[in-house]
C-alpha cells in the first residue's frame, strides 16, 4: 500500500492536490465504507461546518487511488460540497477492498473519541475481512492425505491465527476478537433488516443494549423476521429489556444452540453458585431455558442469561472431554479422594475444555488409568 501526494502546482509550494468545488463530483462514496464510521451528532456536525466555513478544509480527504472512493473525510466532503469550500486530497493505493476496509478500521480505532462499542464492532469487522475467502483459505491449507487434519480443523486453525494476530495488535484476548466478530455480524444483520440508523443508535448507546441483547435481536431477524425484531427494538427503546420480554412470554427465541460451550454465570440462581465460571455443554434448547451438562451433574432448566458463550476450538472435542471428566467424577466423588476431586474441579474451570494443555491431558490420562477407565 502506497500513498501518492498528487499535485497540480510546484512541489515546493504544495504537495497535496487542491480540489475546487466544481470538481467535487469526481469523488465517490461507498456506502459500506461510510457506514463503518459512526455518524456525527447534530451538535458535532454543526460545529464542524462552522469550523470549515471559518478556517477552510485544513485536513485532506483520504481517497482510494485510481477509484476516487473516499476512505476518510465523508463529513468534510459533504459540507465542503454543500458550501463550495475547496479541499485537498491524499490518494492511497489499496490492493483490495478488504485492505481498504482494514485501513478505515485502523484509522478509526486510532482516534480518541472511539467508544468501546464502536471499537468492538470495528475489530470484529477487520477480523471478518482479514479471514478472507473461506474456499481460498481451505485450498491453500487443505490436507494432502486422508489421515491429515480435516478442512474444518484447518479453517479453525486459520481463524484462530488471525484472532491471535489481531489480539496482539489491539492488546485484547483472541476470545474478545471472536466475540467482536459475532457482534459485528449481528449489528450488520440489524442494519440490513432495520436500517443503518438502528445500528448506529445501538453503537451510540441509545438505547443501551448488552451484547446478549444484540445477538438475540439478530437471531430474531433470522428466525422470525424484521417486523418482530423492530417491535422488540422499539420496546427496548422504552427501557423494556429483551430479557424481560422473554420473561413476559413474547416470541423472542432462545439464542443458545445445542452443543454450544458456555460458561455458567450464577447470578439470580443459587443452585448454580458452586458452578459459577465452570464451562458446560448445552444438551437441549427450549423456548426460555436450556438443559446443560457439567463436569459433575446435569441441569435440566437453566436460563439463557445464566450462560455466556465461550470460544472453543471444537465443540466435538469439548463434548468428548466433558464425557471423560464426567465419568471420572462419578467414580472419584464416590471414592472421596479430595485431591482427585480438586483436580477435576480445576479442569472444570479451564477456558476451553477442547483445548487441554499437554500437562492437563497427562493428568486426565493418569486419573483415567488410576480408575481403570
């Protein structure tokens, strides 16, 4: 990616291209690029217009070289065009559309006024674009023999590498990047179904919605349509939470899915207190509850708000390891060996039951051998 500082006058006088108002129509606006950036409030836009009228357009617009698509400066472009204010441009060479989106995301994340919600959305967008095309990834990394890693496992590894890379760059965890991606997809679903204004109002915290609220509302769009989603969103604007709407028996679907690995949140349920922060596997999903399997026992009815989805490298492996630990727990708890029980309790609180360390695997195998399993 290179930057071209175009010029229509000698370099020693000016190294940026000054665009008079009469040529403003040459620049293009890409709706996806524009909607990555939160809109200004009425007060902010009024102040920007006043500054541009008084001082001129000091900061140049950033444009995709060869395509004349604005990457940064949509508000300045609109105001300058409206008021016949000349502006300058800097052209940047972008290899692809994904690269352009990543540039916009990083540029926006570097600004001081970026809220945590917007930062999460933008990180998720960059991760989704950084993953690239699924088929191309699998072609480049596909196994060369039938005994090698499966395509699904290859794709999981690719995704995890990208998540780790971004996590290091933005100083968050890979799990956060994965959750950011889910949030971005949910918000884009709501934008497509209910309009960009809904997405931006959520990101501006009006109304205030939790990530679970957003994911649940996006699920409503997929399963029951935009009309019901709009009704629920309108109710939310009246401070009626989505969780409360579930309690009121409105047709809001359970966002959890069978086989999903979740972390138990005990708030409001004393029976779950000793299992707080333990992982579990969802066995069944009902309208307003889930049946779950833990390392020690099953719970037939747990509320969705008591389950927080967690990233796992493989739901299948997670289920297998859950079964291994459960078989041991059935014997060890009867045997009463406190040290072995403590080991199983520690394994029940690891981040991902499908991703045991080599030491954890050796300990688990030792206990299985000790009890002839």
